[in-house]
C-alpha cells in the first residue's frame, strides 16, 4: 500500500495540493501529543510529518529544539513514540505518516531494526535529517527491505549530480527546502521554487513538498502555484503548541484553525 501515491492521486482529482503539518511526538507530553496529532488530521491535514525527540537536533531552530526539550523532560523513549504512532495509524488507516529524525536515533538499536519497528508501527516514510545523500545507502537499503519510503532532501543549491541521485532514489515525496539554514517560521521561504521543481521533474523525482519557513496560507498558495505538490509547515505549528502550554483545549482549537486555513490555500488555480 502506497499511501503517498494514493494521497497525491486523490488530491489531483480535487485539484488540490497537500498540506502536511509537522509536530514533535510527545510535545508537550504523550497524552496531549496524541490529541494534537488527531486534531491535525481532523482539521484537514493530508499527511503527517512527526519528529522523534532528540537531545541535539542540529538542523532545527530554537522552536523545534524547545519542542524536543519539552518531550524529553518526561523521559520519553522512542518506543513510547512508536506506540503513539501505532494508535494514530489504527485510527487513520489512510493518512501517510512520515518520521523526521536524526541518525543516532536510527542507529542506536540498528538501522534495520529501527525501520522494521517503524513499518510495524504504521510509518510510511523516514527522513534522516543529518544524513546527506552520499551517505544514505544503508538507510536506503533498510527502507527497500521494509517497504518504507526513504525521503530525500533537495536543497536550494543542489548540484545536477545531487538532483540526478534524488531522481533515482526518491520515493514517497521529495522534501524541497525553501531556503538554506535551520528550521524556523521566522525566516520565510525565499528560493524560486519553480526552478528547483522543474529540475526535480526533469529527473523524475518523487513529488516535491516545499518546507522550511512555511507559516502562512499565502506561502502555501505560492508553493502550489510554483508547481509543488504541497507544503510542509513545522515551526509555525509547533509555535502554537508553545504559545498555549497548559491550555490544552485552546491549543487544539488554534491548531485546528491554523490547519484549516493552510489546507484551504492548497486549491490550485
């Protein structure tokens, strides 16, 4: 079952792109995190991008770093995160679920073991943030064996050689960076995405989702108009969680309104 392919086909029929929010699993705690993730889906998220908390998230800005710290303050383990994802999968059998995490977490108990565990928990894709494509082979091999899609990052300064490799190996979707640097809603996406998308299409890469700096419906619309298959928003989503700590119902309400507005902006034309 290829949930990403099914999702893109379904959205094409509706003349829509995908909106994919990112949140950190177990932020601010496991119980509220599960409620948050369900709220995202119920409010219109087409797929989920979920982080596994890690003590040294080098690709992330302060917003997502703080989310990791909140999650780890409860001594959250990878197994706790996978159990939560299993419950979400049982509730939403058709929604693609992707993991975005760091290589140390994958390698701690063996790459193959991690990918098998992720697959059994209902995960569709894995993006290892700190592994460049030239070092991705063992992760790609584990992905192939388990049927998990290995997500590859297309940076704004990618060489033709990198684009060619992305075209050869990408599955599920391609994570297209709107800009260089770390994650954060504070710096808007500023790269001419249409040029990068044309290069990816030339190499027959998996559909591009534009991420990094996506925080408003206008930016989602711009991404779709540029030819992206959808947009990913991380720091803006996590900021809503951070702004409403201790006010769980208000947090869910604001997340719901945010996702609905961002999803509405994915209509093409």
